[in-house]
């Protein structure tokens, strides 16, 4: 394995690992705050147990997310020093805001997790909410920096050296807002479905009412996010079409520039032969989705120099996966909302619950796929159009070795966290079983 | 002279000092678990968990702040260090990840004794490991053996930190952190016997720290770095050196007499902060000593960036400080008042 590939894989694994924990850190506090509010409003003793059970999970995920995030802040320099040297002064600002948000998040979560009986109830509740708000802010700030890599702004590129730096313009680049919104909504979606699915499975097995409450709260969040996501996603795709036409072409596996460009469903692009096989074509749909008109011209990959193409197969498949999962989660959300509206008693039927169980990992899968689209679709550039990933690579040898260390550590951690979560559930069930029937709502 | 840059340098210095004073003590608590002996050893561990759990994540963020200041404000320092000191940095990161997760897992996953011991082991050993490597980094920045023009893996990536001076600095850092931890912990309990245990540990750690500190100067001289002379060449570092040494006297007196715990903790924190400040004074305005030294001035980002960074830091600190004080008030001061 060459150093560049090893470095890219190390970055991909680190980010892919961290994003799961980051998404949970963004969305989970809101679920916790909802359950906590219901408890404080006196809607039943189960909500207190649920809040505490969720907060134990949050504590574990937050700790892993915090330390893996710290590792990332070093890894940028450890792997891509040339990138950081140029990019730091331009795009460091959202990171410094992110530092503040992360700090507030860490403080608020400390108060929330250990504040039971120590701070006043609604102050305590507020600390949970602040954790979530700071998490959302963190996500936005970090994505401002990533957006800048896709849509560089706020400087002039003077033969490889950035001059006339304007950190504010860099932070509020064209990609930042939509990318950030897309990710935050995705976090709500993934965590909502993840939590709803887990509690649905547990409810099927145990019939504890607390799991019904868990499904309900999480499903509301999941459904709201899933219905919003196609709209946000559409805006995000239009923004990519405008800013990074080559990325859009790779996402859609479009080789030839054309008017009335078709939207492909499925299909295996073959970059060497410059054509896509086995796809269902919807004529004109891509033109409409990308530019708002069925007759609009969409640029194909052949319009760009071959050495600037991203890996088409990976980008296209990841994009299809993300959109497919998004569509599925939208359908499940609409079905669930319809059930709750027309036949609420059917919502907790085994069929619906099993469907939710199946959906549990899908949102996270879509997040991973989406980041694959963003990052692989930007290749071969680390800063779109300006600095190639290969030019940013550290000169040190042995990246394969550090990649192996990180990979081993993260895989081990993932296994331990999974084990811990299952044990948390067992502990919760023991706690519930230990109570008299009357206490369980 | 850029005032913006100076203000940012002060923020950087402050976040490093706070990182050592708060997170350093968390590492120290882990190290102390390795030396907890058999007497009331479970209670010692429980005290560590109890003291650290609500605050360790916030303590840890000071490092993130320092890293962010470096890569936005002084990117060349950040990229040079992360290229040529990648081995100790990777070691630190592995340690940070292992320690944080093991500590949390121990707190939330205490179903069986066996797991508790495994998590505790990882927590304690990774605390020692991380603290040691944390010490090798400033050693490399001081010693000046980072040489981008060298050839060969060892000359580029090992020689700058893997040497007697680096090793002694690593040990010194471990002692420093344990010293802080033992005093903070002795103040976290009202149990006189437990407090006495941690005070004995503090006396031991203090002795070890002074010895290792002497070792730092000796190995520096042997490595061709006239560190003692440099300390005495700069008025600020002389002052820090003398005051820190002088403070050891009331500290030691208080410790022997079993006086006020809070005074002890404040004195210990002051001694450690002075050690750091003294080092900053010796090192400044250079950040990385090498053939062509990297100064803060040379490494600084353009003025527009520095101004934006300073703005973010000022707003950030205005948001963080009240929250942080509230956190400490709830979990540190009020606990003492209630239990006291």
C-alpha cells in the first residue's frame, strides 16, 4: 500500500468512526431533553428512567467521540501538514469556534450527567439542552471548514501561496450552510431511527412500557428529520451542481455533457470506457434536479481533464446508497405518521416495530455514504481546484503503520462500545424487573 | 511588534497552563492508581472516579484549544511538530483515546470485578504512558535536534526526542502530574485517613519531582543544552525558578503540619504554573529550536487571521469561563461545603 492511499484510508477510517459518535452527540441530547421534560412535567415515572438510561449511553458515546475528535485535530497535521500550513490561517477560525462549542458541550454534559439532585431541576434540564445546542453548533463549525475545502473562498491563490486572507469569507463559504444543515438533519434522522429501532426491538422482546416511550420520542424526531431531508438534500445537490460540476457528474455517473440529462437509478459506471451500464434512466430528471429545468445542460465528466476526475464508481454508488436510504426512511416516516394519525393503536403492531428495527442502522449507513460522496467526490483535490491531496501529504514514511495502529484501536473500541451498550440494556432490564408491577407505567 | 499576536500567545500559554493544571492532574490521578498500595485501595479508586467524572472532559478541552490556536495562528509550528514529532504525538493520541474511554467504561460498566480491573489497568497505564510522551514533546522543542535536512528515519524522527533528556523530561512530567493529583485528591475527601494517604503520596511525588527536575538540568547539560544557564539568563525565568523553589518551603511545612488543604492545593498549582512559565520565558520567542529556529513571529499567520482568531478566543472565553466556574462550583466547592 502506498503512503498516499494509507493516509487517505487512515483519514477515512478516523472520520468514519468519529462521525457516528459525533452524530449521536449532536442529536441524542435532544432526545434526552425531551424525555427529561416529560418527566419534569409529570407525565409518568418511566420518563425519568428513560432519561437516565439514555444519558448513560450518551456519556459513553460522548467520551469516545470527544477523544476520537481530539485525535482528529492532530491527525490533520500528522497526515496533511502541507494542507494545514496553507489552510490553517484561512479556515482555522471555524475550528476555534468549534473549540468553544466543544468546551461548552463538555461542561454542559458534565453538569447534566452528574447534576441529578445537585442543581435545580429545570437548570439541570437546560444543561441537557445546552449540550445539544453546543453539539449542533460544533457540527456547523466543523462543516464550515469542510465546506471550504469544497468551495474555497476568502483568499487569493498567489502561485501556491494564499494571500489577502479573509477568515470570515472563508468560514461562510458557499458550501458551508447547506452542507452543515444537511449533516445536522442527517444526524437527527440517523439517531432518531437508531434509537427508535433499538427500543422497538426491546419492546417486542420485553413489552416494557418504557420502550414504547422511547420509540415514540425517537420516532417523532426521526420522522420530522426524514421529511425535511429530501428538501435540504435537493438544495445541497443544486449547490454542488453550481460549485463542483465534476463532483455532480461523478455522483450521477454522467460522462457526456447534455441537455435533458437523465437521472440514473442504479447503474455501474465504468470510468475507463466512460459509460454507465445497467442503469434505469429517467430522461431530463437530472437537468431538473440540478438546475431546475428539464432542458438545462448538465456537464459530464468528459468536459473535465481526465486527471481531475474523482473515482466515479465509488462516488456514484455511495450517492445512490445515500439517496436510496433517504427515500426508504422517508417512506417509513410517512407510513408511521399516517398510522399515528389514522390508526394509532396499529403503530405498535409487530409489523411496524420490526420495520423500525430494520431501519435502525440505515441512517448511519446513509451518513457514511454521504461523507464518502463529499470526500471521494472531491478527489484528487484536498482543496478543490487548488491543492491536490497528493501534494498535501506528509513526507514522513510508515503511514501504513500508523494506519494499522488507528484501525486496530478503533475496531477494538467499536467492539467494546457495542458490548457496553448491550450490557447497559441488560442492566436497565434488571432494574425494571426489580420493581413492582405498579411502578412501571 | 504585533499586539494581536502577543495576546494570542498569552492565550496559548494560558491554555497550556490550564491543561497541565487540570488535565495534567487527571493523568496524575491515573498514575497514582499504579502506586495505590493495598490499604483502602478501592476507596482510592472511587475517590479518583468521583473527583474526575464530571470534569475530565472539560479539562481535556484545553488541549484542543491549544492545538487550534497553533494551527490557525502559527501553522508552521503545528505542521513542523506534527511532522517531525509524529511518533510521540501518535503515542499521546493513542494514550488519550485509551485513557478517556477506559475511565468512562469503568464508570459505567462496573458489572463485574474482572472488567473493573481491566478498565482500571488501562486507565492507569495509559495515564502514565501519555504523561511520559507529553513530556518528550517540550524536550524536543527545547533540545533543538529537529533537523528537516537530515536523512534516515532515526535522524529525522527519533533523535530529537528519544534521548536521555527527553526520557527525563517524560519522567519529570509524570511526577509533576502525580504531584498535582495527589494534592487535589487529598482535598476531595473528608476522610482523614484517606487524606493522609494522599498527602503521603504528595510528599513522595514532590520529592520525585524535585529529583527529576534536577535530572532535567543534568541531562540537559550532558546533551549540550545549558538549560540552567538559560534559566538564569532571563529575569522572568529566574523569578519563576526562585519563587517556585521558595514556595516549596511553605508547602512542605503545611503538608507536614497537616494544615489547610486548600492552601496546599493552591501552592502546588502555583509551583507547577511557575515551572511552566519559567520554561516559556526561556523558550520564547522561539517555539521550536532547530538550525533555523521557528519563532512565533516567523510562524505567525497573517494579521487578518490573527485578529479573527483573537476575536474568537475572547468571545469564546467569555462564554466558557462562566460555564466552567459554574461546573466547578457545583462539583467542587459545593461538594466540599456540603460534606464539610
